[in-house]
């Protein structure tokens, strides 16, 4: 096990890489903890979760809504949870988002930590303190930025992860490489999803490398005033179509990255669009899809990154270097008409 303690603006977060789930009891007592998970994970890990206070939710992005939050709060009250209680999100991005959000509002804020169980959560969703829920088709419209006390990485939990969830997570890994790490991009090109699934050491190194990329960005810009905006590469269009077409997060972001790469080719003379598209395809991710551009643009108008008549779009200058490109909404609408 390797522990790294990171200082954010209001608290420190301990990251326990290559740990075992059993270490959780050293971080929080069973008396204080309430684990939040979903039905699939609860069924897959009943033995591990035995003896812990557990709230079990229905799985899926469609349940990342206020009604689910209300259910969790009701159950916390029934369990007698108080200000000394600690919530533990045991799951993927949906579970970590809900757990962090509930922890931020229950009794005006209680402690929380995460045991991410998916690649997506390990490299992205569980890191950085963004917690929230969806409102209709609008992704993460309600939420807050509040850092967890700890993240515990037990890679054995990935054994039950289906192939599509591996692909889902690798969309964010490819994103990190595209905006921040050209060397990792080459590594991904030379390896394959099958190889990472088989080689535990290679996978552990990749997960930690990605976690540290995101941690560094968040430490430098916790509240997304500058550099953290780069992490939205592929997410502007991706979020607009994700709930519209019930795509997985990774699928939507992959499509978003594809179109952002093509925009980068036109606006920034980016020469690596074909290279990025090929890598996304190699990891089983979609790159082209028919979608209603007018409808997507209307959803995008509610995007949190919009500022009056413009929006900050993340483009690529080259592989490994993302840039923030302010675009007028009328410009973006013209670009969308070409899709």
C-alpha cells in the first residue's frame, strides 16, 4: 500500500493506492460509518460489506437525481446518523457523486470518503471534490465542491467490472493523455485494454499516474478558475448528448473528444485528430454518432461553462497539450451545423 496525503484549500485528503478493502476499518469505525453503494455492487461484495451499515441504491445515471438523495437522507435519519457519522461511497461515479453531495448537505456537512470500484471513479469521478446530481437532461446541474477525507484504491474490486465499464473508464484516461501527457498517449497506443486487464502491475501504475494528473490540476485550481477547465475536454458536447441518448459517460465523452479534435483541427491547426480517433476506437469507444445538433445545442446553452454569450471550449494544440478556447455561442452554433 502507498499513502499520499494531498492538501486542498480546506482539508487534506489521504489517497491509499494499492490497498485492501479491509483497511477501511482503520480509517473509520463500523459504528460511525454508513456505506452507500448500489444493488449490483452489494450483491457482488456481500462478504466484504457484512457488518457495515449500508444504504443500497438502484444502479445507473438515471437515479443520480434529487429523489435518490431524499431516499438516502431518510435512511440516514432512520439509522440515527449524526454529525460524527462518516459516509463512504463504495462504487463508481454515480455513487461517489451522490455520496459526496449528501455528505455536503446532511446536517450542514459531515465527513465522507470513497472506495472507488470502477476505472472511471478511480481516475476521475472520485477525485477533485465535485459532487452533484442531474436535473433532467442537464448533467451535474446541482452540486458542490467539497473534498473527501480519504480515497481507498483496492484494485481487486475491478475483477467484477464488465468490459463496457473498462471502456468507460479508459475514455477519461485517454482524455488525460490528450490534454496533459503525450508520453502516456504513446503508452496507450502501444498497449491494449486486454493487456491492462491482465497485467495488475501495469494497471496499478496507469491508475495512479492518472489519479496524480488530476490531483495536480485540482490542487492548482480547485474551484475551476483556470487550468481545471482543461479536464472538461470532450465534456461540453459529451454532457449535452449523454442523457439525451442514454449513453454511458465514457461513450459520450469519447464522442465529445472526437468532435473537439475535429474542431481543434479547424481552429488550432491540430494535426493529431486521426491519431486520437484511432486510439479511442482501439479501446472500444465510439467516435461518430448521429445526433440532433439543434437539440444538443439547446442543452449546451444550460452548460455551467457558459458565460453570457460565450463558452469556454477545450481544444487541443497538440497531443498532450489542451487549451482553453473561448467561443461565441453563435460561432459554436455554426460549427454544430456542420456536424
